[in-house]
C-alpha cells in the first residue's frame, strides 16, 4: 500500500509538472512503472477528481483548486490578502505573491501572476535566493535561521545567487535595517524581486512561528524604473494587513 500511495503521488506530481495533457504511456515511461499499474492509479485519481482525462491525455482535475483553497484556509490566508495581491497586480503589472514561514518551512501561499511567471505557489526550496525568502529569514532568530539554511543548503539558482552564509547574513542585516528585501537575477535569470514583511499581529497569523511577506517580481530591465513606486505600494498594502 505505501508503494501504491507513492506511485499515485508521483503520477500527480508528473501531471502537475507537465505543460499540457500527458498520456498514460508517457507517464509510465517517465516513472518507470508498468502501464497496467499506471492505468489503475490514473483511474483512481480521476475518479476522485484529482486528475481529469481528456482526448489528449491526463490533466489536473477540479479537486485540486479545492485542496488549495483548503490549504489557504488552514493557513489563514483570507480574502483580504488575495484582494491586496490583485490590486498590486493591476496597478503595477508585476507578479505578486504572499509567502509564509511556518513550522520550519517557507512557502508561497497565494499569488496574482501572469501565465509565464518565473515563480509560483508552493514550497520555496531556495529562500536564500528569493526576496520573500530573505524577508522571512531576516525575521527569524539566528539559531532558527542557521538550522533552516543548513537543512536546505544554499544551492545556486543562477550565477548571481548568494551561496556564502557570511554574505547572506550581511544581506539579511540590510533587510532588517531597511525593512525590504531585494534580489536581482538570483532566483531566476532576467527577473528582479522586492519583498516587504507583513507586520506581526498578536494572536493572528503573525505569531512567533508564523511570519508572512508580500513580494513582487518584474523583468530586470523594468526594475530600476519601477522599484521605488512598487516598494511604496507594497509597504502601503502590507501596512493595511498588519
């Protein structure tokens, strides 16, 4: 049974990672799994709504958005947050995201972005390289931050990624001093990002173990021109969330 669960989740991940519908034969080859087993698992996932079968292959099903909504509800991502992201997206044209540090993990919980965005909702495994990750890391106690970085490593995402702990600590001191985090082409080539931490709220989502931030990403060629008004807009909106 545990192996079947693993294979089913591998199938779900493979379909999610694809650019379009995926055939059962392609999934069997990709996962090095018997075709009959793949068909059985696809049938179960389709019946439960996690996948959908089309003429061209399998896609994510309509159950997936409901799971994401439940995920956001459990992490207290309310409608105000999504409205903030939509306003920032409309006013700036940037890809904007809401992120959290919670129980030892950093993740992007919600976003308002174009279909070609370099970033997406989900766990962030390169927080040292992202603006929202740095905004959250800078707010952590030093021991907790060191533990987090040691567990995940500091892999280079681009040639510009900071991978030396000492350099990152200097950058995080600047983040704490200025109240904003900035990265240029460290997480994705051609993109620059700015992030602002959301003020802590006693008894609410901003507890000592739950930190949040709002970030915005733009093509690097637009960043110098738009950084100041975008940063001001981020600060204004997160102040309302605090």
